[in-house]
């Protein structure tokens, strides 16, 4: 992937996600200011395609984002971790929220596209504050390059970090996903969102993720193959320990009073796991 290749439309998926779930789930005033400066029109074509496949797709993205921010805030509240890395951040609002609510942390966002544009917006949002959110243009598959860019921006590779991998694993090979956390020191935490193998999704739901991801890949016109992960695979991963795994059904059950789209685990197709980096 070349960051200067305008033909690659994978970056539009970042706007797509925000059309489904934006500032409404966040607490900070910084996110509200940031949201007003975004232009999400690049995601509209995909938004219409995906909503035609399943009109409730918004719930998938909303539940995933609610879960990820809850877990990230819980880890950062403990106070031991003060560096956050978000590969494939796109225009996500999470880094803005975290750096506003936890002023002593530094957030590093990596993406192959639109990072200069995002940095300009972020600088505007945090003008006259000392909040540190650094947006870097890099292909996250190039681990050495990522480490160099992170170090140049002040990241301390010996201090534990929180890495948040959201909306990205399906576009990377498994080896590339592993390489995201392999350069983190022990005691680092990783929150990773992934697509479960289609055969693990109930028959009445299986076509939805398949059609949506086929449509996205088709739109991106790349030669990408969708990657899948499972809780069992993550349990067997070397160099990380599995701390938690939440299904869409778990997350929906936290929100009393909401309509139940995911009555049990296998009605959903994405999950969010928490890992701790450890010695192999
Ligand atoms: C579906 S969006 C997710 C954005 C954000 N993480 C979220 O969940 O709201 C996928 C993002 O990953 C980025 N991306 C995909 N492959 C990448 C790669 N190899 N290197 C850097 N960024 C990549 C895209 O540019 C896009 O911004």
C-alpha cells in the first residue's frame, strides 16, 4: 500500500464507521468540537451499500465503540500506562476523547492516509492546551518504520503502552496483526477487535458480515483478503495473555432497555479482546 496512492479507497472506511457512530457516545467537549470539523462525505457511498444489506449495522459499530472506549478508560484510570498507540486510527474520535480525559497521557495515531488533515483538526481542537495527540502517516504493516516514527515522536519503547486495534485486523494478514503488538514491552495492554470466522456465526446471520465485507473489499478495489480471528486462537497466541473477550451480545446486555439485536454470542460477528503482553 502506498500512502500516496489515491486509488486505494480503504481510507473511506474510516468515514463510513463515523457515519454509523460519532460523537454521541463520548464524554469530552473536545470530541464534540472535533466532530464539527469532520467531513464524512467520503463514506456515504459505502454507508448506503452496507445499510441496504442490513439496516441495523449501526448497532454493530456502536456496540464495538462503546466497549472499546469503556475498556480503554478502565485501563488508563489505573494510572500505570501513559502511552496509547492506535494503528489504523483514521478519523476515529477515541484518541481525542482519551487525551482530553487523561491529560497526562500521550496518544500516537498511525494511518496510511489523511493523517496530516487529522493533525490539523486536532491541533485546532487542542489549541492553547498541552494535550499530546500525534498523527503519523505510516503503513502499519511496516513495523520498523512504525517504531522509528513512534520513537521520533517521543514514544518510549521500554514503557508499557496501551495499543487499540479497532477496525483494522480484517484488512491485515495475521502476521501483520501479530507484528503490531510484538514490539511492545511486557505489561503493555492491547485491545483488539476482530471478525470471527463466518462458520462461527449463526446461519440466519452469516450472510450479513460476508456481504458487507465483500462489498467493502469490492469498493476498495484492492487485492485484499479478509482476515478472521477467534477467542481460541488468541488464547493460543505466543507473547500475549488473553484477559477478556466480549461478544456483541455481551456488550448489548450491558445496556439495559435497548432492543436486543444479538440475543446470543453467535448472532454477532465481531468481538473485542483484551490482551497483556508477556514473555513467550
Ligand atoms: C475501518 S477504518 C477504521 C478506523 C478507526 N480505527 C475506527 O475504528 O473508527 C480502517 C482504517 O485503517 C486504515 N488502514 C488500513 N490498512 C492500513 C495499513 N496497512 N496501514 C495504515 N493504515 C491502514 C485505513 O486507512 C482506515 O483509516
